[in-house]
């Protein structure tokens, strides 16, 4: 009577399969790990577009853009500019959107607000008006590939000069940004943090 031997995988075959799985894991891991950050960056750009829609709606109604630089907070004790309050009323849900992380604080960077009023917000700035640049909106970005500027005083205006001098427009990077400094534990940005600036 013959006893049939069951065939299995050889050690070489198992090692080859493990090596292939390892190569695929190494290739796909950065994509998988970067997916949440990419999603948050996409949401930030969409929210800036939503704010821009409210600004343009207010401009159509009353002709004119807000003057100055503001953190787009929903705190009415901080946001007192009448024009910006009209924009807020026209924003989706009657309030400005909050950053997906909610902990980003622009108050220690170039933006001139102080305290926690800028935490979780986006930033609005008056544009020069030249070349159709009426205003700009800025947001922190987690991935360098989504950024077009660095959070420096040279790139992001700190204040608006008194008339008749024209406001300064943000300076966008002319080359691809390859690295960013992550947010600090407190949520503050540093000079090498990446931002996305929308100019309108």
C-alpha cells in the first residue's frame, strides 16, 4: 500500500513571498500613512474656497473687500470689523470653518493677533489690488506638496500700511516646496512651516 506524501511550500518559496510582501509594504506605507494628512489638506483648501465664496458674495452685495489682516475666528469679542462680520454672516452656516486639526495657532507667527483668538482659524489679508489681487487667504498645510509658501514674515504680510500706500501681497514660492517643519506641540507655526495661500 502506497502512502501519498502531501506537498508543501519550500523554504525558498516562502522567503520569496515574504520578500515580495515586504517590498510592497515599504512602497505603500508612505501613501497609507500620508492619507489622513492629505485629506486634511484637501479639506483646508475646500474651506478656503468656501470663505472666498462668502467674501465674493459680500462684494457683490455691497461692493468692497474687508481691509486689514484677520484671523477668521467666530469669537465676536475678537472679530469686530463690520465688513468681516458681514462676510461671516454669508459664510456657510453663518460662521467661519475651523481647521481640521483645530489646534493651529497663528498668533505667534507673522499674524498680529494675540492670545488664543487665532487657534483653529484661517487667515484673511487685504491685497494690493494690483493684478486683480484684492485679498488673500492662508492656511497651514501638513504636506509640502500642497503648500505654495513658507510661514515667514518675508512671505506673509504682517500688517496693512496706511493709505495711500498699497498693502503687500504674499510672496509665493516659485519652486516646489520639499520639506516643512511640523506644528509645534502647542500648535504654533514656525518660519519653515508650510502654508497654502489663495490669492483673489
